[in-house]
């Protein structure tokens, strides 16, 4: 689960005014989150990197349309999810799915960010088992229907609340909870089939 970065309203306002330095602050604050969502939804490092760049280009081009009172982060996540949907459809038409590993390091402007947190007390066997489980889960995610994958990524991997997800999808909280429950059950069945 990702900690939510905090960006001052003044930075958003400066960016709306065309301030590239302010935009750079936004990119630095949110690039890991955008990449993480893209990677988990697409399952491919290079595609996720390209998509993250496209997301920030879209943000730069459309930030003036961000209405007063609308929170920046949910707006950014909505843009990211929409880009992921479009890229998924594009890649699916070209049958282009290869899954990178969830423990591959993530490249950022600050250098590499670990793809997973490693417990130094883990033995090599435990690390191998964790990697195998993460790879299996990523492959399972890619077999879910688009909305199910999005919901699991946003709730279980990115830590958004049911309320935040409901706002993104314009759904009541109860509907979000039941959709996530069904998505988890579907993922469980997929993983059980893959395990045999």
C-alpha cells in the first residue's frame, strides 16, 4: 500500500498557471504511485513507464480544467485508470502480454525503488516463495475482467478507501464493497486453477 503524497494547493494553482517547476514537484510527488498503478494493471514494466509519462503529459495539458474544490489525487488516479484502460485494450488487440515480476526494481528519477519490501530475516527459500506468489498474483490479476482488476489494484494494492473508489466510479460504497468481494473471489478461483 502506498502512502499518499501531499501537494499544497498553491503548487497545484501554480501549475495551473503554467509553472513548470510546480509541475515538476507534482511529478516527483506522484510518479511512484502512477507507475505502481500502471504496472499492476498492465503487468509490464516498459508499458507502465510509457503510460506514466503519458499520464503526466495529460495532467500538464488538462490541469486548467481541474475545478475548484476537486481533490487533485483522485483526479490524477482517474486519469491513470483511464489511460490504463486504453492501453490495455490496445495491447490486448495486439496480444502483447508478458508479465514482468513484481519484485523487479522500479526505475524513477531518484534511482531504483524496490518492487517489494524484503525482510532481511527471510531465508532464500522464503524469498523465492514470496517472488513466486507475487508473480502468480500478477498473472492472476491480468486474467480478471478490467473493472475487477482495477478495483483490486486500487483497494488491495494501492490502499484506496471504499469511499474513494466509490467516488472514482460514481458508485455507492455498498456496491463497491460487493464488487470488490466478487473480484477477490474470482481472483481466488483463478489462482486456485493456476496452482493446480
